[in-house]
C-alpha cells in the first residue's frame, strides 16, 4: 500500500466552551450572596460598570412598556397542562449574545439598565424576609454586663473577666482553676469564690464545668436540689441506659417519685449559653416568591432584592474611547465594554432562567402548594428540562442554592425534586416526601402501647393506602426522621405511664 499526502475537507459539529460561556454557567449556580460578591468584584475591575442604587427612570417616548416576563413575573394556572413563558435561548454563548447589542436597551442618559428585564413588582402586603434583626448580645457581652453590677473588687473583676473569656458558647467553663490561679499569681480560693459569683449570673447554669454541675445549678435555683436528686445526677449514665431499677435503688425513691425527678431533669437546659449567639444571624432571603392570585392562579415573581442592578455607562465609554491614543488603550476600553455587555446580558439571562425553571416547578407541584406535602408529586430534573426546553445540567445549576417563598414556607428549589414510589393499585406514583409524611403521621397517632406499629405493620397500612413500599425502605425513612423503632417506642410509652 503506497503512502501519499492528500488534503481532505470535513464538516462536523462541536461545542466550544469559551471563557465567557464558562462564566455564564458559573453564574447560574451562584447563590444570591455569592452573585452579589461576584458583581461587586466586577464593578471594581471594570470602570464602565456601575451599580444602580436608585429607581429606574421612566420610559422614554417610543419605548415599549415592559411585558410580564420582562418584570420577572409569571402566572401559572393551578393544575394547568401548560404555562406560557417567554422562550429564552439556552444554547447561545453569552459572548455571542453580547456582541452587537450595545445600542439595544439604551436609556435616557446613555446608560443600559438590565433591571427592567430581571426586576419585578413587590407584594402589596409583603413585609420582606430580611426585616430588621433584633440584635442578640453574645454570651460574653451578657456576662460582662452583669459583672459590672456585681460589686466585685478590682482583683476579683480581673479574675472574673479571665473566667468569662474561658466560657464556651454552650455556657461551660473550659479553664482549669488551679492553672488559672497559677497564671494570675493569686490564690486558688479567690478563683473559686469568683466562679461561685459567676455561676449566680443569668442564664442559670452558666459557668458549670460539666453537665452534672450545670443541672445542679439550675435545680438549686429552683430549690429542687435534694439528696435524692443529687444521687440521680451522680448516676446520669444509668439514666442514659434507662436502668430504672438501679436508679430507684441508689436514689431511694419509688416509681412515681423517680418519674417526677426524670421529668424535672428533662425540663432543664443542658446548654444554657445556646440562646446567645457569637455570630450575627443571617436571614434566608428567597430568590423567588409565589403567591396565590384570583381565579386559582399562582403568581411566580423574582425577588428584586437578590438581583444586582448593573448599568453600563455609555457616556463614559464614549468619552474614554475618544481619549484612547495607543492600541493598548483602545484594546483595554474595548475589552471593558465587551465584558460589561456580557455581564449585563448574562445577569438578564440568569434571571429569566430562574423564573422559567421556578414557574415550571410551581406548575408541576401546584398540588403541594394548594393541599400540602401529601400531594407532593414525584419530580426529576429531566421532566422539568424537557418541559421548558433546557438541558438537565442547566436545571440542576439553577436549582442549586436557590430558595422559593411559598404560602407553605420557604424551600430550596431542590426540595421539590423527589423520587417516585410506585402505587400498589397501578395508579400515579407517590413521592418519597409524601410517603415519609405518612409514616410520620402514623407514628404521631400512636397513643398507647397497643397502638405502636412495627415496620411491617406500616408497610401493610401504606399498601392499603395505595403505596407499594418495602419494609427496609420504611425502616430507612424512619431512621432518617430519627423515629425510634417500635420496640423503643413501646418502652418509652411504658415508662411515661
């Protein structure tokens, strides 16, 4: 076979992931906090970008009124087979979309405002999920405030501050008194006396060195610390093993007294400092709002507070373009403009995609919104992706770290994707979440020892309700919900009687 050179021309298709497309994909899966940090970094890097902190300017003459999809609002009929939404191309590179769009969406003043497409109206009676937070002092600050009113000497206050610094978030003292006294060069008795003062501060039980001492301090405060209770606290390991016969013996009490003592122990707080946070609590801000409207319609609306309002300063671009002299300066201005246009279009596309996916999820799970978790339908990424004409990976990215506020609470978008459990009657499959809810309801309905259902009994009850489920699946769901076994539940009921 002779070897020869020849030139062939072949045509084929391939996907080239440009850096801009990679960034657009990354934007989809960012949470609203991460997105805000990303946009802030872009604002610092790009002089042509600026954040719009004010209200949108009124439309100029000849400019069309924004449609419902432009306002970030969609309306979904309850139980409808189709939801009308604007089609948004999912297979076009943001870089390609950005090119040639510099003059599009131009506003009065020469600026581009993307917020019209991604924004949205607000609920008339929605007070917001990020309302003013009540400032909660830390445990250390709370103790320091009481220390100022304790009337201690200067030396005692110094020791008290060291001890307060050694108290952890749960309220327990993690310092050794002997080592602390040696380090401060004082008598150990002084440290012990100051600790007794600290243990009298609120919350009751603070400054304890172990669980026994913490519970004892709370019982003493309630005047319920007696020899029998002291014996019970000395044998907490027997209580953990539920050795009731041994506890009756060491405490010298009968069954009724022991039950009352155990009930008192359970009413105490093992972590008295837990109510005081060392970090500022962050409010969960939903990305999408859903509310019920007239005529059985669900209104799906983007939360404008989570959408950065970014402007491209066209006037400044025109000014610096005229002033650019060298090729390097012209290239820099051109790159900044392309990046700015890309960011505006990508944020717009991200907002529309979130609205599109959320609207389809609401359409699929309208039974849950109307009637509760028992009506949650089995749903997977492919079903949503096929319905809206997107890829499964796009839907997966959109639903990551995104939250939706519904009349039944705030949920992560991924909450609505549940596996299917087949129906025993050949009907529509049941979602795993609704089956777990049924199992929990059966357990909560147990009132006596004779009412306790074994896993096999739960399987039979669910099969009569049309749910075809295996016993090991029931056991797995029960353990995931931290529900004890039927044997343990019977024993707990017997002890409570």
